[in-house]
C-alpha cells in the first residue's frame, strides 16, 4: 500500500471515530423549565434571582459540574437552563447506571423582590437508570423520595414534579443531543402546566396537555 493511500485511510478512520460517541455512549442534553408562582398562585414575571446548578453524587462527596448565573423569569414567569452533553459528566459506559443528583439553588440578589434576603432555598432530584424485568427505564425522584411523573419516547425522556416546591412548578427533559428543539421545549412547558394546551394552535399540533399524541416525530 502506498504512503498516500495509507494517509487517506488514516484520515477516514479518524473522521469516522470523531463522529461516534466516546465508548459507544449515547450523548444526552438536559433541559429544565420551571414557572414561578407566588403564594396566591399568581405568576412571578420579569423577576431576577441568582441560580446555582450542580451535578453530583447523591452522597454529595463529589461535584461533576456546576454553574451559577443571574436569571430572570420571562413575562409568563418561566425560566430554564440547559446542560449540553450532560452524559459526558457521568461515569460508566451506560448513562445514568450510577445515580446522579441534580441540585437547583435559588438565591436573592440586589434586584430580587419576590424572595427576602436570607430566603434562599434548594431543590434536589436524583436521576437514575432502573431495571424492570428485562426492560430498563429512567427514573427521577425528589431527594425525599417522591417519584416524578415520567413520559418516555424513543428520543427523549421527560419528568415533571407533581408536588411543586413553594414557588416553582418544573420539569426536566433528557434528550438525545440532536433532538432538542424549541418545539420540544414548548411541549414540555405545556405538559408541566396542562391548562396552557388550549392556546391557539395547540389542537392542530395534536397536543393534549403537553407532548403530541401519537409520538413526537412528525412527517415534514
């Protein structure tokens, strides 16, 4: 084999390996969407606060990922964040074979009006892979043990907290890296707050309180 052909084959092999996930591990993104309400149930819109997010072992002995940001709720009270390629922070060949704790800490800043100084609070969840007979599925629980409501399709898993904590009603979307879209995020929001599915256009999209009936993927 001549030298040029060897170089060409090497470049092809490197290109193919670059397209494949490391160790065959699927690549997942993690999105969170939450809506803020006050004690009377009114939405807390256009408000500022500091958000700190951590991925760590349930024992708390190690932090794999952390970020902090000044966050604002939108005119409808929604806020969210995304951890792109969350699977790269997890150990093991199979994603979530070891439980991972997801912690959200809400802290007031100088512009925050809906939380008093010293009124910060934290929400913690555990995400893991469970085996039921021959089948495996993702499970998400609050740290005190209450299980989140789950919705599963081929390319994503969604979870919503059926027992909202104080100000926040929220949910998570765990999806393959290539499938995240604003449409899917909007479906997650509608699933978290079912009453919003009656907005104009929802019926034509096949939405019943969240994800489209008959599966997420549609022919274009």
